[in-house]
C-alpha cells in the first residue's frame, strides 16, 4: 500500500524526508544501497533516485522491460501519481488510425508521429500555434511579461483525467463536483475515441491532450456500466458507452488489447524515446522546446512559481487554482537526448538450422504474441519435443498419483515436481509437498545448490495447518504469502518469514465461502487477488490485501460430492499478472474472465462461446 502526505511547505516535506532516510528501512528499496547505509550518513535521496532511474533506463534500452512499465517508472520519477488528479500519469497517443475496419500494427502509417507534441501534428493548426508564439514573443519585454508559449492549454490536467474516467467511480462523483453537481454538456463529454483524437490532433485549438494509462489496461472505463444519464448531444444522440474505432468491433477489451500491442510494437519501441524527450527530457524547456513547438504557459513548469513566497492569501489561492486547473508539466528528468531502445529478438536462426532462443526477451514479447505461437515470432507456430522424462521428485505416494503437479523454468532448465506438490516462487529452488495425514505442508529441495546438495531433502515441516487434508497450494510472486486450500472447504492465508535457520509461517486469515473441497487456488500478486475453485465447480475471487470476498465468478452445482478421488469440479485456475484475466478449467470446459468478473471467452466440447 502507499500513502500520500501533503505538507504546508516544501521545507516541512524535505525535513521529514531527511528524517525518514536516516532511519533503518529494511523492507524499503533504499535498503539496496548497503554502502551508503553502512557509512551512517543516511541516504542521499537525489543521488539514489538518479542511480535507480539510470538502472531502469538501461534495462528498457536493452529490451528487458516493456514500454508500459518504463513509462510508469518515468511518470513516478517525474512526480506523477494516481493519488493526485493534477499530476496524473501521462501516456501518449500511439495510433492515428481510428476509422479503418481493420488495423495492421506492422504498418508504420497507422502510428502517430512520436517526435512531435500533439499540437504540432496537424500542420494547419500547428501554423496557428507558431503564429501565436511569435506574436507573444514580439510583445514581450522579457522582464515583467510572462514568457511566450505555443499552447494556452496543457496535455494533462485533472479535467482531462475526469473527462476520460467519468464512467467509473469515484471519478464520476469528482466529475459531478467539478461541474457543480451535474455532468458537463453531452457534446463536450468523452463519447468517441475517434472524435477525441481528431480534436486533440488537428481540429481544436484548445485541445492538445495526451492519454492516461487506463487506455492500455482497463477496458471498463469505456463502458457506462453504472448507467449514468449523460444526456443527449445537440444532434439528439444519447451519450452512453464510448464509441470505439471500427477495428475494435465494439469490444472495449479488444480496443485496449490492440492499443497495448501498439504501445509494445516494434515501431513504437524504436521511436518512444522521442516522445520521452518532449515530456520528460531535454525538449521540455528552453530553445529545444521552442524548436520542437513544445512550450506551455509558464505556470505549468516546476520551479517557475514560488507559491510559499506569495504573502497575499487571495493571490496565493488564485495561483494554486490556476496551476491545478490548467495542468502541471512533469519534472524534467534529462537534459540530453534519451537513448533509443534495442528491440529484442526472441528467436534467431543460425547456420546449420540451429535455433538460438533469448529467454530474457520473453517477458517483453509475450504481450505481442497470440496464444500457441512462438513468443517474439507470432508468424510461426512450431512445436518439437526436445526432451522427455519422468518426474523424479515430489511424487504423491499417498494417493499413488504419478502425474506432474507443477513445472517451470529455472535458469533455462525445466524443473518439475509430482502431484501434491507446488514449486515455491520466486526462485523455485524449493517446493511444497501437501496432502499428507498431518494436515500440513513440508518444504523440500527442488534444485541442488551449494547450501542444499541433496535433491528432495526436507528442510521444514508445518503440521496441523488445517482440520483436514490440504488439497492445493498457491503463493505470491515473491513467496511471502502462501495460500492453502483444504478438503473441509476452507482457505487459509499464511505470512511466510525466513531467518537463517528455518522458514516460519503465520496465519493471517481463514476464508470461508465454498461448500465443498477446495481443488485449486492461484494468487495474482500484481492485482492483489486470490482465485479459488472447489469440487462443485464454484469459483470465487478474494481480495488479498483486505482478505475478504470480492465476487463469485462461477456459482457451481449443488450436487452431492463424493470422496476426493471422484471430484468432478474445478480442475485448475490461473491468472495473468499483466492483464488480470483469469482462466478456469471446470469439467473439461475452459472459461476466461476479466478481472472484474465478465466472461471473455468459453470453450469446451460444444465449441467456443
């Protein structure tokens, strides 16, 4: 969780920050700088953040981080946050084709020119902005007058954030408060992606807005699921859901997916640094900004106005209100051109038919690759048996089941365990064995290391965690939280702590909502969710942070369930840590849900629905 603290003055903020940085912070990112902590001088915040930003930039340039992740990091370093509508994260428009029936992301012509700000895209409008700047420059005496600017509005402000998110709470209430208790005129609301693009890129002299992160991961903001009455336009057309481009086929999820694929595309990856220079870099201010046609009202720039020095309370409030309502330019991060990015290639074909696979590129390229295709090579579908064998560790001898229980990659090697076992993240060097008569878990070695040289060796035992057999196990991506399902239909959440000698687990909560044995659990760490399924086919979504019920994805059946060996319910559950989509296998039928419970796809013996 995060906490936003607002201070009366910058001095108060800096004083508290210095005190915090002098305090031991074992679980903080600052703890990674052991040398600085050992010196006893505390953390140099500016130096540390600069070093951290340099490391993240190097990772992105090397193709080891997605464009979305990198833009979120840059927004964070520049002071942008979800907690402040006036400094909300800013993202670029990446596409310019919102009218075609189909879209080809391999065609460079469908992309927006990322080397120009929004106001410089339409040439006729851009010429008017240049004339405005020259006129202001001609009448400015350079002393008392504010500096000239191209744009009288900004690309990011609280009003634009509410414009995009007005269909979702709590932004709906905030939008109502901004307009005095009612929504804005229907013609001025966000009702069409295509018309919003035309307005921001070429038609409207008062509109140069960019996008927000939700365009790349949250389809719900495009649907009026709360059925707000936004009224009718002057043409008599009611405003309801956002009108999507034809290539989205009326599906918000498809629109967001294609938009995200465009953001991660090779074309954008090769040109995104140009947009970063405009928003966060050396073209944000000065002569380079003027040459790039990228200047805004001086009040929007950090450091141009010292609010603390204004003694007149009315003038102070008016200045703050103008800054809040107009928009704020992010903090400048670089004074030199941002390095370009090397687009990773997952598969390289060498002489003699040898295939070289770069496993480090998989995380970046997975979002661009359709299902059942080679990651990074979506034009190829290739399956070949390269090795086969029998799982030799972790077999469930209690039930005589010798099937594979869990499997993953560890340092380019396949590691698998038998039924009744679960490989423990983040390193998968150990696995959990469950299902025994002690109603608990045992921790075993899955990969030989200098410390643990004996494969399958038991290193910890935890008995009596439930009142019946443990039937399934899940964990967060860092292994800090372990979730166990039981035959008595309960789910328990455990906090794992590690010291030099052993691993301890402490009970955080018992979750009750199923009425039959739990058959599968999965934790989606990035979204803070637990997904569980039972023997009657019921699937429930839980909040990992608050440890409470969220929603039931599948109600299940009310049929009587026999013993554990004759279950016919949920076979497996899984979640996508990037999109939040949840996949469930029930009685041979597969369901795909989005994070808010809507069924995206369904496939079984009857086909796809």
